[in-house]
C-alpha cells in the first residue's frame, strides 16, 4: 500500500510539473505569434511607405480636370490640370488662397515669363495616359523665368522661383 501511495504521489507530482511546463510552451507560442505579427506589420508598413514615395515622385494624381483659374486662361498651351500642384496647393480653396500672392509676383515685372511660370506651377499640365500624372514646368522654362528675375532685381535668386519654393514648403 505504501508503495502504491508513493507511486501515486510520483505520478501526481509529474502531472503537476507537466501542467506547469505547458504554460511556458503556450507563452513561447504566443510570443512567436506576436513576433510574426509584428514582422508582418513592419513589412506592410515598409511596402506602403515605398508605394507612397514612388507615387509621390512620379506625380500621380487621381484624375485630370479642366483648368480652373481664369488668370491662367490662354497663358499655357494646355487646358488639363490636377491637384496637388507644384505651388503646394492640394485643394481648390488653397489654389484660390495662393493665387493672390502669385498674381502679385506675376504682375511685378520681374520676368516677362513670370505669369506663365506661375500658371505652370499653379495649374501644371495633367496627362491622363498611361495613368493620370502632372508634369512640372520644363527646366528651360524655369531657367528663363529665373534669369529674367535676376536681371530685373539684381538678386541671386528670382522672386518667382523663391515664391514658388516658399509656397511649396
């Protein structure tokens, strides 16, 4: 009888020990699951960040629309544009709010191309194929506008370029 009791205690002891070890393996499994989940979230975040920067660098937009600013009518050889623009406006209200400032620059006489340059920044050309995207003003156009501003003001930086850079910041 005494041997049976001792064997039963031994069995009971082993069973309790096994039960105590089981939570450790459950904890280990839980930690492993959390680690896998964390890695998955980080990978998804990295992919979304990459996609965001690729889209941002290629100037992709939702859709092309007809130019909205009467100030720019007839100044540029295209009629389709989109927001956000290169002057920093991402809504129609921001476009109108910035227009007063840019009209003053274009009327300042600092460059004969100032009005066209302002319009190219405020309402950039939108091309719908293969996917809608906006085109920045070409380098030659920017340099010609900038050079006119330097000659007029004798300054090292054109007021037109400076204003557009300030609005975009």
